[in-house]
């Protein structure tokens, strides 16, 4: 039911007088509406019930386990929401004078320092608003760095196990994408790579751990090969919850990378809210980082715009500040040892599920799993839908593309053993159903208001507008 269908002509919230908006008279006639907007006419109670009931039809991390691989749908501590909503932080304005923004500057500087330490890099920009935005920023940095040396080069190498946004970012930055296949262990083959790298290659863009949940064991060798030809190593670090506190990309030859604060660092992912994709770089790339940069002097913090080699702004103002506050609160609450334990728990949970499920489902790659594991099954889509009947959100279906029938499962560090056992039991029981009662699975879900939908029609002929 749409809220428009609840609408009844003239229905109002009685406690609200019409035209009560203060300052309405200050709006010049030219800018005022001449007709009423087409809004639903409902009472306050109608509106509250409508949205509350809608929210109860949804899956969410607050109600159910959400093992959506590659997305890190973990539970984020509520206390970090409270910190981000601290009055002085919530109402701050980016045009506020520097003298009144010193606390906010200190938060940004401290977060940059913390992320540099976690990644083993030298400098960080907090501006990019998402992971893919960080990728684009990163490849523009690669271009600026190489141009300063006289030749921007032409190609960026992207393994077939990379996240789908990687080739898109490469194209948007004006480079050609060159694919390199991974081997049967789901890893980049250093020898095949060595044959591809020439003086036209600007960089490799490597997701690590990659989308198979596998750590690129030859990453040091990969970096050596690229560097020997004057090319750079960009790491997609969206999966940093598999590494933080254990392994630092800066230590194994990565020149620049992005992080997804809305995966690893305490902002909920997938809620449609703002995200953040900071980019961390080695010192040689620092002069090119987006404008402005924070500067500290005896008079305090201020913005430095005097940076002639910068790629310029990539976003209005300085990043999604609330997300940055949550990230710093999360990092400080955990400390180094806590971050490390969170990472170890993420790895333990993924490997525990893998062991429980391996007797029942075919694992896609025989390499150690990091924070997620990928199985394959011909009925991967139907099994995912059937999981809904068991009270779980589906895993990621048919991604990564290099695994036919992929079932990509990421439990994250925040789930308990009890929950993982229930989830494994559900998948094992569905594997039996597929054999004994395939109809039950292929027509799932049965417990939802809307049952199996025609996905092709939904994609090709979506009904996006309600008409009276
Ligand atoms: C999620 C993800 C991205 C994209 O991040 P967005 O914030 O959705 O743009 C890129 N790479 C990997 C490996 C990811 O998991």
C-alpha cells in the first residue's frame, strides 16, 4: 500500500494550523507555488502507522542475520551514533569560522592519523563520499603523479576478481582497462602479470582480500613487478575488516588505497545514508591530494589551499563529517588490540561457517578464506530466496562473476556462534530440500507478503509512478 492510496481529500493533522510556516511572507511572490503540491493528504497517525509498518516488513541488521558477502553488513555499536549526534558536532556548519571549528579539525586530523597508521600509509584524504568515489579519486591521483613525471600512460590492470566498481573508475579517469585472469586458487598469477606490465601501464588496481575472500599471496611480488616499470599499486581496501590490526598494505608495496568507513568503521552500510571512502597514500602522492588540506600552526588548525599540484576538490566541503566522527569513535573505543580482535573474529566466523557448510556445498576455491567464503550451487538464486523463510537475509547471489552459481557469504565479526550455527543449519536443511522437495525451494519465499517476483519484469518494466 502506498501512502498516496491512504490519501483522503482534505484530511489534515488537526494539531497543525494551515499556513503556520514562519517567515512565509518573506518569500517573494515569484517564487511561491500557485497550486498545491501533489502530496498525500493523511493524518499524523496515518503517516506514523504507514511508515512504522513499512519498516517492519524490512530485513535489517537489528532484526536478522545479514550475511551479504562483499558488503560487510555488521552490527555497529549504538554508542558511536550517540557520539556523532553530540550537539556541538551535529550542528556544526562548514562555513563556520576556523576559530570556532578547532575541535572538528582536531577530529579530522586525528582520524587521518589513525587511518594512516592502520593502513601503513603516510597521508589520508577524508573527502570522498563512498568507496567508488575513493577509487576515482585514487586513479586521478595516479594520473596526476605520472603526469608530473611527464607521461600519464594509458592502461590500468584490473584482475577478474576485482570489485565491479574498479573498471568503471578506471574508465572514468580516462584509462583503458586491461583484465588479468586469476589462477585456480583464486589469486593473481605473478608470472602472467609480469608479461603484461610495460611502460604503458599506469597502475594495477587490486582488491585485497579479493572478491573471493582470498588474500593475494603474491602481493609483494606484484608490487615489485609494477614498480620495476614505474607503475603504481592501487589497492581496493573496502575489505579492510579482514586486515585491520594484522596486516598493513603500506608495508607490502601498496602506493595508495581507499577504505570504506561505511563497511569497516561503524557506519551502517546499505541504509541509503551517507558513506565515506577515504584515500590513503604514500608520501610521494601527498602533494596531489584533494584541496584543501589541514594545516597546523601555533594559531591552531586551518585549511591550506596553497597546493599547486593538487587534483582539486572531489567533493563539496570536507567529507561526510558524521561518518568520520563515528569512525574515530569506533577506532578509539577499540584501540589497536580491539581492532585486531575484531579482524580475527571476522576471519574466525567466516572460516567456521565454511567448515560447517563444506560437507554440503561445493567451495569455489581451495585457498584459505579470509572474512568471507564463496560456494557454488546451480540453484543459488532459489536457495537464497528460501533462506528468507528461515528468517535470514540472503547471501550475495551470482557475484563474483567468475564463479558460476556463486553464493558469497560474509558473516562479519559481530555474529555469535549460536547465530552462525542456526544459519548453517538452515542452509544444510535447504540443501536437503533441494534434493527431496525442489518445488518448495524453487517457489520460495513462502513466508513474505510478496512471494517470488518476476525479476526480469521488475527490472525491465518497473512501475515507478503511482497514478490516481
Ligand atoms: C563495497 C565495495 C566497493 C564500493 O564501495 P561503495 O561505497 O559502494 O562505492 C568497492 N570495492 C569493494 C571490494 C567493495 O566491497
